[in-house]
């Protein structure tokens, strides 16, 4: 996995990346960032593997799928991230055309369980 340091957001800080720099998280925050990206990916969106992502267009948006279906799809998407060993949707709110909640993930480096909000 790519390892890039996190930077301060304060422009006066000596670690501020400056203009046109990209800062990414390192372990264990990197896993949480990758899981957050995975559960926000629409199925078919990744041109290199169209099986990745949640079937938002196919089975979620404009429909009323059961919460168990959405939970299983979120867990499946989280488990596609390298080094993630377990995932569990701890909170799921489906109301007024919104889907929000939290997913807890554990990685193979035995870091503490991380909670990702979506």
C-alpha cells in the first residue's frame, strides 16, 4: 500500500504540504479511508473491475430495499479492501430518502476496531 504522510491543515505549520500536494493517511487511518471509498463506490463505476461497489443504481436508488440487503452490501464492499478482516454495520438509518450509519472494521494488523461514518 502507498504510504504518504498526513499533513497539518495549518498553512503556518512546517508540515503543511503546500499547493498541489496530495496528502493521504497511513495505517491504521488508511484502512478507514479505503473502506469509506469502497462503500461510496457505485457498482460498475471502477472501469478496471466493474464488480466492485454497492449496486446503488441497480437495487438501492429509487427503490426500497430491505435494511438487511443494504447491510450485507456494505459489509461485502468493506471486505474487498485489502487487509480488512471483519466488518459489521453497527448503525443503519434509512429515512426520508437518506442512508446513513456506521460500519466497524478490523484489519489484519490487529489495530483497534475503527468506526467509519457514512
